[in-house]
C-alpha cells in the first residue's frame, strides 16, 4: 500500500505543470498600479496514454487560407470555419447549452486574471473595445468567473486527460477533467489553451495530447477554439506552430493571442519575471481579445440552421 501511494504521488508530481498559489482579486482594466498574479513555472510532465476518441468529420481547409507556417500573420480574431458550423449544428441538436463555454487551460487561464471580471459589472467598463459586446457578455453570463473542472493551476495537456487529476467529489470514477467538464457544462464553445512549455515537452508530445483533446471536444458537440501564446521560451515558436497546424488541419478557429501581444510593451511579457508570465496590461488585452473572439464566433453561428 505504501509503495502504491508513493507511485501515485510521483505520477501527480510529474503531471503538475504550474504550482498552485492563491490569487485574491481580479486584474483591474489597464491599471498600471495593479500587481500581476503570481504563477510558478512547471519543470516536467509524464507521458501517459489517453483514451481513443472517435474521429470527427473535418471539412477541408480552403487553399486561400494562410498556411500554418505563416501563423504569425493570422488575424487575432478568427473567422468562422465550415467545420465550426458543422460542430455547432451538432451541438444544438445534441442539446448543448448555447449560453455556456468552457476552458481547458493551465495557470494562464484562471478566472482571477483571465475573463473573470466580465461577470462583475463595474470591473471592466474602463476597458476599451468592448462597448458593443454587451449582448455577448450577457449571453455567457456566469461562465467568465468560472474555471470549471478542466482549468487549474498545474494543468497541462497530459493532466486534463488523466483521471488522477479529476476532482473525485464532482467527477465520476475514471473520468478525466476534460470529460467531467464537458459532461457537467455541455458547452457550445471550448477554449483550449495549454501553452506552458517545460523541459522535456516537445512539440510532438504536445501535439499528440492536443489531438485527443480536440477530437473529444468535437465529438461532444463543442466548437474548439485554439490559442497561440505570447512567450517563446522554447526559442523556436514550435508550440505556436504546432497549434496553428492543428487549427489548420481540423479547420477550427485559432485565437492568435501572440499577434495581439506584439503591439504591447515587451510584446506582452512581464520584463521583471521569467519570460513566460505576461504583464498586467497584457492580461487585460488577453481577456478583451478572447471576448471579441467569442463574440465573433457566437454571432456568426447562433442563427445557423
């Protein structure tokens, strides 16, 4: 029994990507006096085999689209794709909630620093560029200030596919955090943002797990929204390239957060930290540009037949 407990603890330690630390408040819109939320970097992860999910039907990407190799030129706000239309039709037919979205994310996506203030009038009105998005905020009310079961400090692409990382008080036995979240929430959109690079994770390993996450999400009738990242800790942008390749191959939306961050000071990266964490200004722009993405996709799909 002792050996079994030690083994479980070792697996959990490998799976954890970011160490959990408490945060106490939302990031105020563009407030230079605010403090960035504390995050601790990951060091490694284990490679574990996830379940085999049904292969979705993917519409071919038109030749006029920019190729993955040109991902840096892709727009911040993605277009509605043909595959997204098919998934949304299936989502409504399956009875998914058109007022719900989920996040599959790591410490960059927790509600205290990302999106949470959109559930609290008075917290976000100073943020420019969202004046005409009130109907989208209203439609998805209650899902901004929420992490759900598939976003936590410490989560990475392997962790969200591991039953060891699911909350046993909420999730079913042998259910992964991803399966648990989509069963409980039944969203029509899912942001997939598992961006943290760490020693030992290659773009090939990242891509393998991302495929499982994407395909399971699609099979459950939710439109996946992939995201690029602002940092380049791996030095060759290989994770952003892999993300773009996946978005291109599956013909699904990609929110190009990297492109949005380029116009910010230090390209959105906090110069006083570790090259991974983003600045307070960047946190607000990140929340805004994802809201704009959600708005564009929802309004492009909500009246689909």
